[in-house]
C-alpha cells in the first residue's frame, strides 16, 4: 500500500471520545515494550508520527490516525509491562476491551510480539480473546533483525505453537523489522486483504 496522507485525528481516554463515522479501522496492540510505535512509523513511512519512549507504558490513550482518507489506524495502549497503579491498569483494560469488544468499525487487529522471546501469558490471553470474539488478527513478530535466520525460524515455530496458530484456519504471523523494513510489504498486503472483508 502506498501511504499518501496521514492525519492525526484524536486521542480517546474513554469510549465517549471515539470518533464517529463509518470508516473501517485497523488497530495495533501489544506489550508496552514490543516496538509498536516503531512498527507504526515504519508502516506509514514517518519517523516520529507515533511517539516512541524509553518508558514503556507511557501511552495512556487510544490514538486515531486517518490514512489516505480511507481508514483509521488505531494505536492502542501497551499492556503487561508498565509500572503503574492497579487502578490505572484497570482503566486501561476497560478502555482497550471496550474498544475491541464494541467497536463496529474495527475490521483488523495487528497484535505484536517480540520475536526474541516466547509470548507471555498476557499475549496468549489477548490472542485467545481476539479469536473468541472472531476479530481478524495478524501477528507481527517484531525486531526480526535481532536474530539470525536459524534462530528466527526456531522462534517463529515456538510462537506459533504457544499461540496455537493454525494456518489452515487463516492465522497469520509476519516477521517484522523497523530497522530493515522486513515484513512491511507483507503486512500491508494482509491488512489490505482483511480491510476488504468487512465483518
């Protein structure tokens, strides 16, 4: 996909602040230190559109970007790492689940995992929740440039086994690197395919 225009629309700290309209949405989720902002910036061909931080969990809102005037890219807060109070974590969980569970415009979720590590319990719970709710999901295994080809293939096998990915059921895992742009074209291709299949 050629990204011709990117417009930041709004931040939402609660469901009442979600934008109106019928444009389809692609949401991105993952652990707080998985490289989500770097992936989004690489996908969009922008250096600092989605802010990166040395402090995981800094993002506390759902951010909406309009891409080519055709669909929303939705950046969800990271989960599972941030050193914040239980009250804030509860608020984040309610915000994320409220969006994922009730947003009719949502067509695709890109869930990020770090290719260097096995998926965490939080990752497994998130993927199972997405599958249970029949939300089309793409797994993006970030930081693929950090591993040799052999180690990368072994890690991908582990991730597929832990998450119980089944290619025959349409489950997809795409290795991705913000450094060398591996997986960028493949991820856009799959996103475009799923955007065409409205649920």
